[in-house]
C-alpha cells in the first residue's frame, strides 16, 4: 500500500476512536444536533474502517501463504498455499482500489434529502396512470436503498392515477443516488 495511504488510514483510525469516545459523552448525547452530526461521521468512518480491516486480514493471509510457499518443506501444503496466494493477490488489489475510492472526500450534497414532484402531462388518464407508475417505481427504489418516502401532497384521479404527487425521500446519500 502507498505510504501516504497508510498515514491517512492511521489518521482515520485515530478520528474513529475520538468519535467513539465523543458519542459516549453525556454532553453530546444531550445535544441532538451534535449527536446527529457525529453519528453521521461515525457511520461514514465505520464503513472505511471495516474496509481497512478486511484489507489488513487479506494482507496477513497473503503474507502467511507466501511464507508457506517459500518454506516448501511440505510439497502438498506449499501447493495449497500457492493456490491461496493466487486467490488472495487479486482480492488485495481490489480492496486497495476500494480503499482509494473510499478515501475520496464525500460530496457535501450526499447528506441532503430530496423532494420529488411528478405531474401528469398531456394524455389524460393514461398520463395520470403513468405518473402513478413512476411514483411506485421511485418508492420501490427508495425501499431497496433503505430510504423513507413520505407523500407531502397528491391529487388522485378516479382510476388510481395521479394528476400530481409531491413526495419527500429521506435517508443516506439520497441526493447523490437519485
């Protein structure tokens, strides 16, 4: 791994430890705004720390397997270790790439929620039914991402469509994934 990347990981681990301590502080627990801010940062760092730990465990396994291959005292064990080395090298490279991507600073808009308006256009009942299908698709996508959808306003037609529907979608990275 690149030395600067190792230094960055060490800094993130230190910040993660600070956040764990801060989130147990009674003063923080009584301040909802600060608690939310620190919790969001904690969750983002936790994903990165899990990735770092996985990288480290694969790195250790690769080193151990390479040592076994070099030792070569048992031919059968060395062959198994060689197979393991061949499997672990691509995993290590993929994890390193994921870590580099994870260390890219997040978009500030990632924390924003969205409000979506769907209006039926020209076409009468069919366009109203299409608007209802769009809302249904957006709702299913939001559910698959673990987001919450709440209808702010709607104007239904007699056949189950929408002349207009306005809904809010809240959750993690809603803005950037829609």
